[in-house]
C-alpha cells in the first residue's frame, strides 16, 4: 500500500476529521508527538520537535548525552507522517492518527535514534532476500481502579466469569481497536490480579509494530474513560505475574509461509526456520537490554514465572526463550518470549529480525531442544537478572550493526543512568515506590 495525500484528504473529508494525532515513540517506547488541525496536516509539512526526546528518561528528565546537550541548544528534528500508517480513530469522532518518522532538518536523513527507522532497515534486508516478514504481538497488562487498587485480588486465569465482569470496558477497548483497523484475535484474564492478555492478529511486521504502539495507547485511553488505570510495567507486583510481550514471527515468499515446508530431517523440519532460530538464540543475551529496558523488568526474570531465564528453545514449550510451533502448516512460526511489555516494540522487532538474518547468513549449530524442566538443568546459559548485567552484554559488533553506533553509545549512557538512579533513590525490598512512580503510569 502506498497512500497519497489525496487519499488521506479524501478519508479526512469522508470521516469529518478535524484533528490528526501525529505520533512517534521515544526510546522508551512512550508515544510522543502533536495534535494538528486537519487543514494544517494536509499541507504536508509535518512538524518540528526537539530531538532530546530520544535521550531523556521515562519521566522526561533531560541530561546531557553525546546525542544532544546544552552546547547544542537542544535543536529540532523534523517529523513526517508515514501516510501508509494513517488511520481513522476508532475510540472517538473526528480524529485520525498517523505514525511519523523523524529526520534531520537539513540533510533529510533518518534520525539515528529513531527505532522505527532501524526496523525499516531490517525489513529491507529481508526484502532483498525475497522474504516478507509477518508477526503478531501478545501483550499483557494490569488494570487498576482510579486510585490504583487492583480490580480484583484473586488469581483466576482464563476465567470466563471474571472476564465477563471486566467486559464493560474490555468490549469498548476491543471495539475501539477494531474501528481503528487493529484486529483483535482474543482477550483473556491472565495470571495476576487485574491482569489481561490481548492478542493481535498476525500481519506484515511494520503494520504490526505500528499497531502495537497504537494498541498500548488505545488500551490506556479507553480504560481511562471508564475510570480504569492501566500499566504495561513489567513487574507491578513482586510476587505476582509480570507483563510480557511475546512476538510470533515467520517468513513468507509470495504469500506462502516459508516455515511451513518440511525440507530437512531435523526436529524443526525446515532449514530456514532452523537457521533463523539459531540466530535468535545466538544473540539472546545481547538483545536482553532492548527487550527488558527497565529496572522493574529484571524482577520478572525468575524461574517458573513463564519469563525465560535461560538461552533455550523448545517445541510448544512455555518455559523457554523461543517457542517453536511446527506441524501447524501455514501457522508454523517462532515465538520469542523474553521481551517485557514495557519495551519499545520497534527495537524488539528490529533486534529479532537482525538476529534471525544473522542466523540465515551463518552456520550456527542448533542448541538441543528443551525436554522437560529447563530450570532444573544448570547446563543452560543463564540470563542476567539485573539491568547492570544486561548492560554488560549489550555493546557488541552485532548490536552496533543492528542499531547503529550512535544508538548503542547513547542507550548505554541512558541505561547506566537508569541503574544509577535506582541505586541512589530506591529503598526497600520488592517493587519499590521509585519504580512505581517512574514506570507504572507511563510505560
């Protein structure tokens, strides 16, 4: 699809659009941008916005980095709508929404810190090899009352009755997503107090990345008008289930799932799927920092929590890092299970694609599949369980090739500062008040 300004103008006219929400996400995955009157939006000029949004912290606190500091004067970058992402808002009347890419004002080259641009580069690599990439995200979140008390305190996973009690706002969420062009496959009560999972339908990976950003925004917005607070914070309660972002992915050619053909006598049964899987496993530790970017997220990395703690894979196994679904024909896929719900989806997906491509281009041996309980087996490579541990694994030739030198250098500064802030300001056991104040309402 290549939408023109004329196409968008017609959609605005047909739907009485008076305002267009023009957004992108900062490095933390938080939507930023401007609301622009339709007449101004249709002039096609985009808008200017300070480039420091890519290096401030989750509370918008500004500190100097190599990317920008006081000596630069915190200049503007230019945000331009990607018209293919334009949608009529399904949660209200007279509003449309569009995802923007960001550029240097003079050179018109992509901003090096823009995660969406990183994902575009990885998609192009697969396109050059004749592949289309499809994906689906599964995100969990917790719902609270208006004063941040859990909607209920018991555990009632998959309960239809409990889900019916929440339907007064969940139906509004699903319908608002549908009317915005985001198809929901299912929603269900999850394993924590007030916790729900909502599954989006499989589709082209850039559309899925954009839909995931809008999904988190719409869920918060619609729940709020029912007096419900929402968080995608990775671990809002220490002793209860955390929130993950599972990413299902497959490759296709001419609309046919390449993973579906059985073309080798291995446990996976497909050479492309096997090689892609080896790349994911080879770079699991390096990618942990972008997939679990907050202090809170590492309290989710614990055995028997369904959050992977080891570099592992298995066939339809939920205690591993990568779950391989085979024998399902066109639904054959790989599910990356180690990202947290508060991660930036563009960074997560770009990292998965880069790792998968490295697997396709290399000859990594496939690790043995997990049979039984992986946590009882100390032979598996374990993941760091702290932000500082993940920081130590991040700066490698692979991450620099994937995300760029500028991003890696600045992201390390941002993450080291995040760890320092926690050390200096957090006190007590469990999920600290500092984490709750910093992450719960925004991330």
